[in-house]
C-alpha cells in the first residue's frame, strides 16, 4: 500500500475550488502509484470556515461537489478528505467535523472528530457535535488488509504530560489501542505558533508509541485571515523517528509506503527548518495568502528607516515580489538624516519602488487650522499623533488610488501597551508583525542578515548574499522620531524589561500581584505595564487583523472587555 500525503492550501468556503485541488493532487498521486491519498481536516471547506457552516446553501453544495469529485477520481484510488457531516433532525449545532473516503463513483463518512476545541482561536462547539466512537478503516492491500486508525486534529492532543493540558472527554488514542491499528492517520488543520511544529511531533510520537504503529500526520498549509497553517506534515514511527517530513509553508504531495512491523526501519527524513526560518516562511506565506485570497496583487507600506518597517518590507518583497511593494518615505522635521538614508538604502537593496513625500507643510497646515481651537499650535502627544495621522492618511490615499493593500508595521510590544496611534500608524489592512515582540523582531532581522539565512532568502526570491536589513538599522536605538532626540525608552521600559512582563500577562494570563509576590519584578513597574496593557484595549479592538504566530495573539483568541476594572 502506498499512501500519498496531500498538503493542500484551500480557500475557505470555496468547495469547488478546493475539490479541484484535491482532484489534481489525487491524479498526480495515482500516476505515482499511490493507493490512498490523505488530505487535511475540513479540506473540502478550508479551515476555519466559521459561520459559513451555518449557510444551508453551502451544505447542499457539498453534496454536489462530492458527487462530482467521486465521478472524476482515478479508478482504484481512495481519497480521505475532511468535510462536514449533517445530523438530521437536530437543532444547532447539527454537524459533525468528519472525514470521508471518496472512491470512484461513491463516497462515505468514515470518521467523526471526538474532541472539539473551543479555546483560543477555536470555536468548534458553536458548530459541531462530538463523535462518539473510535474510528477504524480497513483498507485492502495487495497481500493483506490494513487496519487504519483515524483521528482528526485535536483527537491527537491528549498527552497532558506533553502539552500541559488537554480537553475533557474521550482519549481517542486509548480507545484505538485494543483494535491494534497498523497505522494511525491524522487529518489536521493546526495553525502555526512558535514551537508548535516540535510539539506536534512530540504528540504524534507519543501516540505512535502507545499504539505501536507509525502515525501519518497531514496538516493544512496556507494563510486564512489571521491564521497561518505551516503544513510540515510528517510520518513518525513508534521510536519517534521521522520517516517523512513535508516542507514548511509550501503546498506539497509526497508518497510513503508502510512496511511490516518486523522490517528494518527506513532512513530518517531531513529535519524541518530551524525555528527562525519557520517563523519567517510563515510570515511570508501569511502576507502572500492574505493579499491573494482578498484580491490584492500589490501592497504599500510606510518605510521609516526603523527595524519594524524594514522587516515588513522584506517579508512583503518575499511574499509578492519587490515590484509589487510600494514604499512611501514620509520624513518630518524630526526624522534623522540617518533614518532617511537607511530607508532608501533598504529599498534599493530589495529593489522596491519608493517615493518620498515630506510632511512638513502638512504639519504646518494642521497647526494653522487648529490655532483658533487651541490658541496656538498643537503640543506634546497631540502634535506627535498628528504626524502619525498625516502619514496614515497619505498611505491610505495611495492604497485607495492604486488599489493596494496597506501593510501596518507595528509590533506586538507596541500594540500591547498602546504605543501606537489610532488612525495613524495603526492604519492598514494587515498588521504583518503584530504578533512579534520587539526582541523577536531584532532576532529575526539579525538572522536574515547572516549566512544561515542565505538558502531561505534565495528560495524566496530575495538576494542570497550581503545584508538585507543592514547593520545601521539593526543597531539603531528604537525611536518613533516624532520629536527631537526621541527614544522609545522615553515612554516605555526597556524592551528587555517590558516584554517578559507582557508575556506573563498575555500568554500566561498572570496578574501583577502574582509576579510581585514571587519577587520576580519591581511592583511599580509591574502595575504600570499592566495598566498600559488594559487601557490600550480600545485601540486593539480597532486594529488591523494580524498574523498569529504565538500561543496567544491579539485577535480571535483575545476576548478581553474594553470597559472593565480594576485596572491595577
């Protein structure tokens, strides 16, 4: 028996288009001699379909699409795909998250998801009922009948000692063990987070050891709104040896042929990319797919000479090609000559079209217009925010006039504490690095400028040699340059102090009192940062969607109230 792992990039709700992808991969697999193709969770719908699942017309469409797909599937080939299974006569939720086996001229549901995540970005109990039994599929091979255990994504996440927690409910792996499957096939749509690819391998390895058989794990790839699915599908054996490793952040199709239990183990697969390369590739894929799936071919961003906009420019150039990325330089009287030169040098290294629009005269016009109201020119924070809003207005004008997607360049540290301007630098259709803390921005930029990144850069169409970001940008003290000699540390703690606190408050949901009692931090600093985080909630509610790359991001998984207390 030959299995084909089909790591596809579906468009949410495009049942016909996704079926066409599945058919194309199935035909390629059949030509290569495959017997059974395995695709990701809800691969016919794309994950997550959210409230599209409530539309009766799409549920009817699913049946028509499946019939057409079955009619065209190569003879003798099986295709395991993810779909929804309606429950007749039930009020909402009246669906199963299921897997079907499609063969020439027919299809049938063969598995239903047991564990339904309803935490962080997941909300499956809004739509689905849990399945109630272990799922085993018998598949006739040339000289034996293969017993294939089936699980769907969260069904594999049952190792509390590995992941630190698990959903209450069944243990699908334990229930499959008495049936002695020859293989465990897992259909998954697991979005990327830093460290998650390694965690998936550990969980699948634990399941393989418990069942005494290899685990075939097929993951979705591609960006869908804030979520980016990194693919990275694999086969792992009971000794935790990775026998197949599909690429990160790329559509792929690979064959694997299981061997009898007493056969000598196959050579291990090439390892997955290192963490910083995974992160960069995922961000590139996220920008590419967000633009493509929303109908944009071109983007625009403000290029300041700072490290955040530099990283976003590099990501955009890799995602869409440098010719599709318009950089706008908008210096004010407070912009240093060095920053202006750094921005131009970066644009030239990347080959970005760029233009300069100085904002001094616009600042003066605002000052003049507001003089009757203020009795003089705007001062302090008001004046600084006006500069940011002038730039945001110019960027939106370019986006509107040229049909471009505006990319916001703020990072997670700034977004967390409100060090950003509504209707100014927060303008945009996508916040590319809105889930990267400032130190991570620096680490990623440093890696991009090393020889270790050369192959990755070249594979993504970036210059393979020399600096991309540049030492001048990487070593510059962070500054918004909205007043003379400004530094971020004038308003904020040093990022090395700030970001550990933010991680504790955001990722771990800890309180200032916990940290203070444990002696981990100065009390005044802990309370100050917490107040900044809480009072900036109204800004985040109006921010552009961001690409989620952490365990807890400011997006669908962050549901904090704006009006709440206490703020201490």
